[in-house]
C-alpha cells in the first residue's frame, strides 16, 4: 500500500501539470522535484510517452548494408534494428519466441539471429528457421513464431521506432521543424562518431540541459561560449511534437565555410537546436551536427546514445578529432553539473525558481507544456502502486 504522504505528493504532481497548461511564460518556473525522483512518475512517462510516441534510436547509416544490425531499447522492449535481405530496415522484437532470452547484443553484421540459449535461429526478416530437436506439431507451428515487428520510420536520417499498435505517421507531424532545418540536409550527413553512456540523472534533466541556451556562456565559458554565447540565442516557435531554439556564431564564418549550398549566409552562421521528444535532441550546424538519443532506465538513470554527423566527404581525421574532442569536453562540463542537479533534487529545501527570458529558457517551458499535454497519469494507480 502506498503511504498517504506518497499519494498526496503524486496528486500534487498531477495537479501541477494541469495548472501549468493554464499559465503564461511570465509565470514559468522549473518543475517540482517529484518529477525527477518518483519512480511512479517515471512509469507514467514510459507508459504515455515512450510507449506511445515515436522514439529515436539511432542513425540510418548504422545499418547501411544488408545484415547490419544494432540493438536498442524503447521503454522495456528489447529491439534489434536490422537491414533485412530485401533491403528494408526493420525493428524486430529481440526476445526469443522459445523462452524469452534477449537474442542479440551490441551491433554488427549477420545473416541470422541466433538465440544463445538453445540455438533457435531466425532470418533477417524475423522468421524462425530452425528450432533444434523440436518437430512441427499441433503444439508448434514454426511459421507462427515470427519475431514481432515494431513500426519504424526514417526522418532526416534518424531512425524512429514506435511500439504502439497504430501510430500516426511521424513525418507529417514534423513538417514545421523540417522546413526550418531542410537546407542543412541532415539526411546526407555522415556519422563519424558515436558512443553510448549511462548517466545517473533523470532523462528530463538531460533533455532540458541540451535544449536551453541560458547555460552556454556560464557553464561552457571555456568551450561553447567562445563560439555560441547565450546572448545570441533565439527561441523558435514550438510545434506539438517539436521545439527548439537557434544560436548564432560570434564571428562571421568565412565564405568558404563548410555547408550545403542550399544554406543562406545567415543559416551558415546559425545552429538550430531542436528536440523531437521524448527521445531525440539535435544540435544542427552547417558543417556538422550532434545528437542525443535518450532512453530512461529509471527515475535517476538515463542511457544516452550520442553522436556527431558531418556534411560532405572532405573531412580529415584531425578535423573530425577536433570536433569530437570539443563535443566530449562540453558533454563533460554538462555531466558534472547535471549530477549536481540530480543531487540537489533530493533536498527537502529545494523550491523551483523562475525561468529566464524565453530566448534563453523558452524551450524548457515548451517541454513542460509537452509533458502536460501528453502524460495522462492513471490516477487509479496512485492508490495501488
Ligand atoms: S530461449 Fe531462445 S532458444 Fe531457448
Ligand atoms: Fe551544455
């Protein structure tokens, strides 16, 4: 049985989200700490966001050739994304139809999915092709042991999966954001760096951090402030399933700057930071872009697949290394402070303060409004969890 106190604080979270839908930006504040600590709330987010919406899990380029695969999770679903032998990219359940072992690990190239436990074997379409020592019978029809498939869409080179039964297509919902970033041609950018990390922070703390420019100058004084200071940030008009801001560069990039020919001089000098919640944030630059695929493990742990994608093919290893080390340095600065935010959330004395002007933190408010729109807590469970 949940204690009365717990029920009271959960009711307060629900009431808080209803309230902020009515508020204007002048009244915008951070979220109360329960949103970053309560496992019950994280369960609600998994149910209503990660299990219902399109969630980004990586780049199309990771499965460039037939047989290429990588594994991932969306909420509690273990998934293998595979380039099947007919040229299609599929998202298959990575759970064996025998006794439930997770079949594949990591990433690579394969012509079959072989369960390590009793060696049931599936092809790249997810069809069961061998179950050692078990003959087909009334009780066992191998054709009915297909690995279940999830919805998959590629947008701007990013692979999105939806584990809900009948989701609305993703791309039409992102048209406004697509217009904004189309000239950068993210779909053609090449993946040269990727890594996956687990941080002991709530997933929203990470997403909020990537999506606000207020901290660029103070926290990243030695790194990003020199090129993209907070004063050059501008809030972009949000959509239902996306939001973002842009930030200019301190000095004009020379005319021979790297970037797609579709870009105007102003766009060449502007980064667009956008989020497709719940699982993707992207920092779009004319020369290269960064992205985070975000997946909560629990209320205080998040797995992040992060990477850099580059425009064109003229990049030398030294230039790539330079971009990677700047990215890693800024992520290190972010991580050090985000661990402290998570720690601060546990204080009984913490009370949320006001958000900075919209050009600096308007995206945080867009994110809260998105949470308020799409998380519909199951109040019945308040009493039983
Ligand atoms: S659980 Fe996969 S073969 Fe037995
Ligand atoms: Fe940062």
